[in-house]
């Protein structure tokens, strides 16, 4: 069994029920965290519509939020979800401004990790941060069934 994530008549992703269920639960977590709708509609009859305008705003907010943290646990918990969202965004034709995201984080740091030995850690250098995340998204994109 599988479910469909569509934009109009185009299927962006056709994951198994288990992967879909886990992804949609994570969508709800990040919508609450960002206080922003994702544009990913409810699953009805194994189909879900994605509103691209709302989804694009969510993608950019998610990336900006991800860029502003240096907390190892927060990053570990969010990397896979963020890469999956990026793979979907790429399939949907959403342009991501990697140059802007690779720059110093816009706004205050969130969930910064503080070490008694080294002090507060800074977010990863922008170029390597963006390259690593883009590579994870590309790899997932190659493995995501349509």
C-alpha cells in the first residue's frame, strides 16, 4: 500500500503508508514549531494535495530555522525531515535561495548548544551547511518513488 503527495495532477511522491504516516506526523511537529502551515493537506483516500505557494513559504521558513541552530540534537532530529522537504520542493519546482541561506544566519540563534569546555557553538559555515543539506536532499530525491 502507498499514498500520494500531489500538486494538482502531478504526483511528487508515492511513499509507503508507514513512511507517509511518519512524514505527516513530522509535518505537524514542524508546523507547530514554526507556527506556519506547510501547505500539505490532509490525507484523504490515500491522496494528499500540496498547495505550492504555502509550501514554498514553509520550505523557506524551515531552512531559515534550521540555519539558525547549532544544537547537535535539534539538528539530528530535523536533518532527515528537512532533506525530505527539500527533495519534495525540488520536485515541485520551488527555487531555494542557497546563497542567502549559506550566509550568516538571519536573526538570532535558536537552540544554541553550550559546552562548559568550549562555550556556545556557532552554526556550521554556510557553504558546507548548504552543501551537506543539498546532498542529503538529492540522495533522498533519487530514492523517493513517484
